[in-house]
């Protein structure tokens, strides 16, 4: 009995030691751990949430006049703060791919998208953009801008996603200052729109269709706007029979 308990304690202690080693801080101010450092230095690694957030933090310090640069994990629960000013935000498509969206120089509700792979947005990206804008417009326009693609068909991500420049990103993180990456040739203009996509937003949540699980819809007979009746308004199916007015139209009635 005693030896078994002692063995279990040793195993738990070894697990705790290994876990604590993974969470030793490399750059505490940026909340980067030694595990993040190893990932960044690994030629077969990938940029995780911590590294992206740290880089965004440095970008925010370099460009304090620009909004955005929110924690990328907010995209999972659509808990972004609504952006009322021009912003820049890096998003994940929930499949390991990073892209950048911005409203700089864009009239509302138009968003520029810099994506090195895709020229259309999936529902996860659309829902994150809608969460950032919380627009009263019926549609949000996504302008996919000309983005560089690495030769040979390998992706070349925006801002600091290029693997051959990870060493420079590493240096920027250690120095605590984000600077323009060195170029072998003059930077080409990337202002051309190569594709356009749209986000249809509905309800008081101003999110697209297919966001809520088991969502049910009801349409206001006056303004003809669709609402998530079971998720956002908690309206029963019986109340939807015949004429039904949304909260906005009910106040004006």
C-alpha cells in the first residue's frame, strides 16, 4: 500500500516538473515561454497563439494610433471588443492558417483582407470579422488584396509568417521592438483587389448564418430582418405564428 502511494506521488511530481519546465518564461513581458521559443526556432514548427499575440503587442507599441491587435483567442468565442476606429487584426481560420484584416482606408462596412492562400472567407473568418465590426449594415464587404505567395506554391503569410524570416521575428521579440523585415529587393505595391466576398449579418448579434448550434430563425413581418429566435431572443415557435414583430419594430409600433 505504502509503496504504491509513494510511486504515484513520484509520478505526479515528475509530471509537475516536466509541466513547469514547459511553462518557464522566455520573455515574461510578452508572455512567451521556453516552449514558444523552441517552436519558433524549429524549422518544422508553426506560429501559435502566444507568438502571434506577442508580435501583435509589439506592433501595437510601434503603431499606438491604430486600433485592433486583440488577443487572437477571442476569435474562438467571438468575444472581440467592437472596433469603432480603423484597426488591424490577425485572425486564424480555425484550421491553423493566419490572415490579416484591416479597415485602414476603408469606408464602413468594407474590410481589406490579406491572405496568402485563399480569396474567399470561410464561416469562421466571416464570423470573426462580423464580431469585430458589429455592423448595422445588412452586408459586410471583404476585399481580398494582392498578397505575395512564396515561389513553388508554398504559402508566405502576412506580416511575419514567412519561415525564412522567423529568425528576424525571433530577434524582434527578444529586443522588444517590431521593425520592418529586411528586403532583398524593393517592396512591390500590394493595393490591388483580387477578389471580393460578402458577409450577410442578421439578428441583434449581427453575425452570419450558421454560427449558433441548432439555431432557429424568425423573420420580422415589418422590417423583414431575420433573427436567431431560440438563441438571441428566446422567442418560442408559438409566438412566431402569424405576424411577429422584432424588438425594434415592437417599440416603434
